[in-house]
């Protein structure tokens, strides 16, 4: 067959390997089944049991596996062959206190839903803390740093000079800072804030 002025159209027949054609049935299964065993309860309903723990979920055909996947993501690290290192809760709380101080966050920062979700995602064993606990942890960090500064200043071989600075802001708040200046053991000039009053 040809159209005026065009080359004739040639038909090519390809042999199709029928085994390579995908069937209409889905053969893939969810990755969740690596962590669950399927069984039927007394009433004949399909259930899924976690291989690491005795947690049991519904497992209807065609019902989806998102609940199983959520559990397996939280659970995988807790069984044998843990993918999560053990969590040092005290170190975690100390780091949260450092973040609050460094970025001047409010104590309620630890109760923000997004932060709680993020921390639980990063490690499933994280225990969320309240703003009152965050406040006491920040005060504990303050006392610890104050003691470190005292012992550091006592170890200085030379003299320590103190300076104060006073100023007021546009909104009439007044401030005073007391700073220690000294030369350390490596002959480097250092300064440390001893007190800040407003």
C-alpha cells in the first residue's frame, strides 16, 4: 500500500514470547510479609502476627498492608539484628537541652508535634519529654557548665581581669554583662561571660 509520492509501508510481524507478557494477576507481595506470618483465627478471619513480637493485625485480602508496614518500620530495629543502636536517654535529653540553649528555643519546643514525630522517626525508643522536664534539664546543663567554668578559671596560672558593660535597648530594657579576660596556658587571650543581667 502506498500513498501518492510516499514510499510503500512495510508491515513487520514480531514474534512475541508469551511468557514475557505480564499476566493480569499481581504476583508481587508487600515487603511487610517479610516481618509477619499470616494465619487464620478461630472465626476464620485472616490475621498477621509479627515475627519479632506477639503483635497481631488484621490481614484481609485486598485490605492493604500499610498498618503492617508502619509496625515493621518501628519494629525492625528492636528484634535480633537490631538496625538501631541502643538509645542513651540521658545523652538525648542533654542534647535537646543544648539545642534549646543554642537556638534560644522555648521549652515548649519539645512538645511540638513535628519535633516529636521527627525524633520518634529517627529512633523508635525515644521517650518524649514535657516542657517542665526540658526546663529542669536546661537548668541542670547550666549548673554543669557553671562548675566547668569555675574549675577552668581556677586552673588559670595568671591573673584574671574583669570588665563590665552596661547598655539599654530601644525599649528601655537595661542590660549588664560581667566578663573575665585572661591568658590561658597556651598564651592565648581568652574571655568568658560570667554573668548577664537584664
